[in-house]
């Protein structure tokens, strides 16, 4: 059974300009692909740095109108995007995370983010090819 068949919450695509950040030094920083009340996925460049054992992430918009910090999460998957054309040795990856134990304020702010920045419903199957879609 595929991941999306187990999923109970709809995933929504996110317009350009929304970022996920992991680590105090932003060791992992990437563009959010899709989001739901239960988690999100984002693409990022593999910089080869050893990642901090951090279980909190930040969501922010590049227009500086939204940020949500200290979101507890668990990584569900992290894989290289093999179909992404590139002319360098940079490896693009996709990380899928599940939110854990959001407090009431975090849940409210997450709903606000989805209302403001989500675009349309997506499905996991097209995401594997590297297209802008969901997990």
C-alpha cells in the first residue's frame, strides 16, 4: 500500500516562497512542496553537512509575512530526487515529515499558513518524478 493510501489528511501544494528550516544553523533549508495538518514535504540541496539531531523545524515565508517556529516533527522519508535535471554535482533531496504533538497555538498557526499559502490538492505518485506535488 502506498503512503497516500494510508494518509487521512489531504495534502495541498504550496505556492513558491515557503521554506522549511531544520537546525539552529539552518543545516537543512528547503522549499516546501506540500503540506497538511499532519505534516509536510520539502526539497533541499544535500550540502553534505552532518545534520544536527534536531526534532524541531521552522516554517517561514520568503515575503516575511509568516513564520512558525519549534514545530516538533519526525522524518518519515528522505530520498534523492533522481529525475531532477541538473548541470552540476549538487544532489537534490526530498524530505517528508510528520508533525508531532502540536499545541493549540501551533495548530492554529498551521491552519493559518495553509489558508494563506496552500494552492491545490496534490498526490504522492507524481512527486516521485520530481514534479511539484505531494507525498
